[in-house]
């Protein structure tokens, strides 16, 4: 069977900051040609976090358009005629006030997938990753100071609805960040918090290693290859200072650097990696 090809055409990415551009990057990674349309002032992410901006938009062509002006609006309408997807993340009503709302754009291209990213469904309340995590009950479970989980959930949801729209032949689709993160707010899973011997982060002679030998066969392989058969029944023992099994693990990982342990794990088939960053 021949591989399925996406419809020819371009993705117009009108979004800024993190979740929308990340959705555009996901579509670019799938092989779509993505044109990022920025206002004259640019995307604030370029100044706030240049490295993140490059990560999100490095594969995209960038075009500056002033959509408040007649010429800019005309250019976007012309681009929309040949596009397959348009991503936007403006506050509710902004695109309509510009004369570029879904009805207008689908009027010039009925098969366009118009994918909107919002903070909340049906209300214009402002928000950001931090508030969405708080409302979803996830603030205490994720490292919000360094990782934007709600934005990530919204980006994947936006990319998915864009693909859904393509399969259905166009239309308007909306993703609310507040709901996207709730959709993945699964209950805590025991033993995945680093509290047991077989699944956690350990200091090495240099750096740290992450050991994820959760399944019995992986833990058995680790114990065998590490020469620690006495720890075989202790997989789910508490990873608490002072307890002999945990102290034995600490001593073991002090024998090599994190990178040496990673090389060893790859050779032995043990789920372990050095901690980057």
C-alpha cells in the first residue's frame, strides 16, 4: 500500500509565544510547509527566549503582515486561498474585528481548516500555563517553574484537530488550553514519583542517572548485570536514606560517571540514561 500523503498546500501559523507555534512545529515535523505570519512587532518569544523561538519556528518561513491594514488583510486572504490549515490564538473576537474571521476565510477557501487556540471555552477570561495547571489540579504534580505542561497539551491538541479537520474536509475547530490539560490530568500512578528503588534518579560519581526498571524483567536484568542479586526482592522498597537497599544503590552508582553508566546500560539492555541539562 502506498503511503498516505497530506493534501498539498500550506499551513498558515498566526500564533505567538509557545503553544500555538509548537503546534505549527509539530505540523512542520509531519512534512507540512508552514508559513508563520507575524505582526510588525514580531513574536514576543523572539525577544524573551531567542533559543526557544528558534526551536519552535526554525523550520518555518516567516512573513510580517500588518493585519490592521487593508494591504495586510488582502495578503492574508490571498494566502488563505491556497492554504490547507490556519492556526490562530488571538483573544475571542479579534479576527472577526479584523474582517478575517472563520466565515470570511472559509468563504474564500471552503476546505480550509481554521484551528483556533483559546484559553477557556466560551469565555474570554485570560490565562496562562500556570492558571490552567492550577485549575486542573496539576500544579503540585508538575515542575511548572521549568516546564509548561498545559501549553504542551494544548499544542498537541491543536495539531490533532488540524489533522482531524483535514480528514473531514475543512471547517472551524477550537481548542481550549484549560480543557486540553484537563484531558490529560490522569490520577497519580503509584511508584512513578521516585519513591522506590527501581524507578528514580541517583547521583553518580559525576552527574546523575535516571533508572526506570519498573517491570520485573528489567529489574531482574539490572540486578543481574549490576552484580546485585541481593536486591532482586527489593524493587519496590522505599528509596529512603538510611535503608540498606537504598544505601547499596547509592554506593553502586558512585562507581562510575553518569555517562559511563549510560554506556553500560545500553550495552546491557537496562533502561537507564544520564540526566541532561
